[in-house]
């Protein structure tokens, strides 16, 4: 009786929440309608494609907007989509007439549907799930039709909740714990609705407009603009702590060495920030329940300014004693996203060769600092040049550039970084919307590194990464290894809308807009096809959902005249020998075999797109997976501990204890990097071949003076 009463009260609460949520309708702001019109004027005049904003584009914006909101078709019903149809040709008018009522109305209904779905999910938690039944859950629904009825969508969500429950059950949780975990998870999702702002709706809609023209054109609101600038300059002014949202708290996930938080000795992972005060005596504002980006905006500020934090220590309960921590904000360098070096020692018989590895997550540059003449401005090329100088002193035998999952960045950095290995000469060609072609070259006479080198890429290597890899390949300067790259052969420029109309306030945001297409110096383009490696390595990738070819409106592949350049070398004579050595080595490598098994399993699961909701079957799958992990790590004393860290615990990241989540993250990073090791072995083979055969070396290294 008591339990029944509890759920009656819960149902009453959910009805009240849904009613309140339905009444909370978001509306566009005046500056947003102005920003939309400004964006349209820029995009129709200066975009590489110059697509008119008309009914045809309106339909594409409509489809893209629905993808942005409900790409997995988990919230809207077919009847909702039908009700929107009369407005699908009116989105161009909404922008041009500065009346964004239609896109906001679509979002407000979407918000209502989310509230209904999570309320329904919570209502299922007191029911009994039959895990002996033979049924399955389709975890990717982007290609599924819209649900035709509420009952049909209810069944989709019943299976989703059942899968969430089963994951936790298989991880060893009891029913009470599972119910509490899922109820909190769904409650948090409901609570997040109350934090959605007009800016979020506008950002989604304008991104739908921009991406309907071209996959890599984006609208960036004021806050998104700041985040983009931070990612390019790899610095910000703050306290030097990585924060995350945990329940209603802003929690410290990581304290960055050398930052104000670390130097104070008063903050540690797990501590919760519940209030923020500006200056030595400014009032402390309660940030409990705030969005993480809003709380972060309060904590960041001008360099050398004072911020006071009201902190609930990690070990304290909700009613524990708080402490006030006063910090002086400083410029923080995001070193984790900068170039890093390591050395892999490769044994070849009695010979040990040292391969220097440079991992580069992005082509970053602090544009503002460089324009101001700051001699210490942050730059990917400068960081790599410094590492190459260190490698020379350490007498490494070869250098491997690891550009896996490097999504690009500054075009200038790609050109200058290429120059570190090839010296003066053309790097990339650009063609603008008028068809005019310019050749972009590096101007430094001498290369910094003239020895053997290679580039490791994968399907996540895009844009500037592809420019660099393609140039290295076209010059015959080094081996390209891995899997075919992303296939993004377009150039974007950033337009600040406020500066455009001389608005003194930051209100309108920015456009990251495609303005040109780039071509290799051999005349081809990486657009759609990407860079094909000289030696292919297996990679886990879903090319149907990821990569340029997955976009419906991607630019086509084409070719222009080659630039005037002279190759540094020709690796063709040694490629067959390198491939034979590679094939022989990996045929006996257990780790490589395991990787190929994992890739085959991933492909099979992707094509199946179903997961069983039968407990016995899932338990058997889990046991098989854990046994495989333990077997692979059988030679390590901590095998079972590592296996447990990598096993599915059914929890989301913010539901775990922060120290536990960090341990899992570390365990995943510490897994042996099979592909990096094999790439180092291939480069070592090249070094060995060239040292052993001077005539072969002469035919491979054509450029006078090359080592």
C-alpha cells in the first residue's frame, strides 16, 4: 500500500511537471531574428556554393532541423511530422521576414514530447520486466520510420528502459539500486529541459540552415564562438580545473598541474562548486542546478582577477561543511590538446631502432596573439618544430606523425607544418567560387627534419590533416599508413557578424562558412575520397554514418591541373618489401589478430542493429566478452582488474564516482596501441632497408642533401 501510494504521488508530480513544461514555451529574441537575416545575406552572397534561400532550400533546412532535434526518431510521432509539413516551405520566409515563430513552435512541441517520453520511462520502473522473453532492442533508429502511434513509441521506449535495466542487472546491481539509478537518470533528463534557452533553439535552427547548404558550414552563437576560439588557441583564463555536471552540482573532474586550483592546494577531484563570487567581496551566487556552461562562464574571467568559490568537499555529505576558496584567475594552456612526443623502441634482430612519435590532436594557432606580434604565440607548427629539435638531440631514427582523429584546424598551420618536412614549395591548391585557383606554399628554405618519416591517419583524420598527409604523399617524402581519411576537401572562413555591422556588443555570433575547395598539388582532391594510405591498416569505423560520403549534400570529387613541384623522393621501390614484412609480422601477432576480431564483431553488430533483451543470451555474450579480455591479458598480473575496469557497468559517466570514472578512462587509454606500434615497426623497416642498401636509398631519396 505504501509503495502504491508513493507511485501515485510520483504520477501526480509527473503530470504537474508535464503541465508546467508544456506552458514553458521559448520564443525568439530580437537579436536572433537580426542575426538570422545577417547570416542569410552572408551565406547567399559569399558561400562557395551561393545557394539561394528559397522554398527548395527551406525543405532541406526543415529536414536538417528535424535531424538536429530528433535524428533517432525517439520523440516525434508521424502525426507531429504531418502537422509540420505545411511549414516546410516557410523557413526561408521565417529568416528573411525576421519571424522565427515556426522553428520555435517546432522546438516547443519537441520539448513537450521529450517530457512525455521521460515521464513514461519513469512510470515503467515499478513494473516487472520479463527477461526470459525473446525480444530485441533496435539501438539505432535514424533509418526507421516515425512511430505512427503513441502505443508504437511506447513500445520503443519500453524496450529502451528494459535494456537500461538489463545492463545494470548484468553488472551486478539489485532491483532497488537499478530503480534508483534509472529514476535519477530520467529525472535529470527531465530537469535538463528546464535549462534549455532561446539561444539553444536558435543555435540548432541556424545550424540546420547552414548545414543544409554544406556539411561544414556552421552557425556559432556567442558562447559557441568562445569555445571555438579556445579550441584554436588552446588557452583560456580561469582556475585550471576540468569541470563536469554531476546531479545538480558543478563538480571538479580534474585539477590541471600548475594552474591556480592546483597551486592553492585546496581543491581536488570530486569537490563540488555550489556558489561563485566575483572579486574579494562580491556576493556569492548559488550555482546549484545550473547548466555546466553557465557555471563555467561565472568561473572564467579576466586574467589576474579574483574569483571566490563556495565548495562542498568530495567527502562531505549534502549537508556537510562548506569552505570558501579564493583564487586569482590565470591564463591556462590546454596542454592535453597540444602536440605530444613519445619514443618507441623497435627491435630488429640485434638492432634496436628508435622511432619518435608526435601525436597531434589538431592544427591549432592563437590567431590573435600572432597578429599582435606575440613572439610566444601558441602554434601546432612551433610545438612540432620544438619536438623535432629534441628528437635530433635524442638521435631518433625516424619520425612518425600520428594524425588519427585529428579533425583539422588552421590551414596556415597545415602548410607551415608540411614545410618542416619538405622545405620550400607548394603544399595545397585552393579554388574559390569563381573558379580561380591559387597555390599555397611554404616559404622556409630548409626542412627541419630530413630523415625517414611517416604519417598515421584514420577515418577521423580530416581537412588540415588530409592536406598534410596528401602533401607528404605527393612529395614522396614519407609513408602514409592507416585507413582512408575523412574526405573533407573544403576550406572554411570565419565571419564575425557583429564586426560585419559594427555592432559594439557580442550578440549575433559567427559563421564558419565554406569559401573554397582545396586540391592536392598533384591536381586531385581529398573531397569525398580522402587520402588513401600507402599501407592499409585495419580500423574500426562506420563509413555509412561517418565521413564525407555519409553527407547527402557533400561537394563532388574533381580534379584540376597539378601545381609546379618537384618530388623529394619515390617510395614505390621499397613499398612491396615493406608490405611483405608487415604482412608476415602481423600474421603472427596476437594483438593484431585480436584487433581484427574486434573489428569483425563491430561490423557484425552494426549491420545487425539489434541487441537481445533476453537475460540468458546477454549474460552469455557478456561472459564471452570478459573471458576474451582476460585471455588476451593473460600474461599480465592485473588482467582481471583491467577486464573489470573495461566491462560494461551500465552507468553513464556522470553517474559514477569521479575517481572510478577516471580509473576507467585511464584503463582505456592504457590499452596497447596496436596500430601505432605496427606503424613504428613499418617505419623501422624502411630505415633498415635504406641503411642496408645505398643504391636503393639513392633511388628512394631523390632530393639532394636528404638524409
